[in-house]
């Protein structure tokens, strides 16, 4: 599958997710923690970025996470985000010391993924099945505005499109 096809598919899914994303309801405890966290300003946490599209509906940013990069977490997402992996995303999320498991992450499904009600959703492969780490090329993940970003340790260089939906 060509990268152009993946980009187009990602943008179509972003538009679809944007319609569903307006009904996001986050756990009150997580929202309280998120309310105390700063809103992310640097989408890639210092990784190289390139804005590919920015209009009144969405911003699409290409981020290249280099092997060995550590992106610090505990930042509020500034918008609803759909992430489309353009390469195999091989990274580890590092939980905060003493942090409870993310209550917005539902159980990992064993069959085709559906996201109703929308919470953190994904990663989902192109065939609609859940993806394990590394997230294969074409995998998507959904994160609602205000949810907290995790700290990432990047095991191998990969690129991802971050599609931010504007109100």
C-alpha cells in the first residue's frame, strides 16, 4: 500500500472520528489530573515536525521520532488527535511513578475494533484488528482532547501523522 493511500485513508478516518469525537466523556479523576497538567505546545516533544495542512477544520503534522528519543509525557492534548503510523512505530510508554492505569483505555479487543463510546482508542491495524507494539505501518490511534500524553521511549526511528481536529 502506498504512503499516499495511507495518508488519504488517515484523513478520511480523521473526518469520521471528528464527528464521533464530540461525544467524548473522560473519567472525572483523569480530567482532574489533566486540568492540572500543561497543554502541549510542542506536538512532537522536540522531535522534528512539519505541518502538512493547517486550516479551520484540522492540522496535519508529520513527526519523525528518532531512535533513542524520549518524549516527556503528562501534557494535555491540545485537540482531538488521530495518529497514523507511516512506519512501524516501535516505542515503549513509560508510566508515571505511582500512576494508576489509564481508565480511559478500554480493554484490548480480540476481534475487529469498534470505538463506541469513544475513549482512547487504538492502535488499530488497516484490517480493523488491534495492533500490538510495534504499531505496524498504517495503524491508527485516537486520543481525545485533554487526555494526557504518555512519556515515550523510541526504540527505532519512525514517522507518524498527527491529525488534530479543530472545533
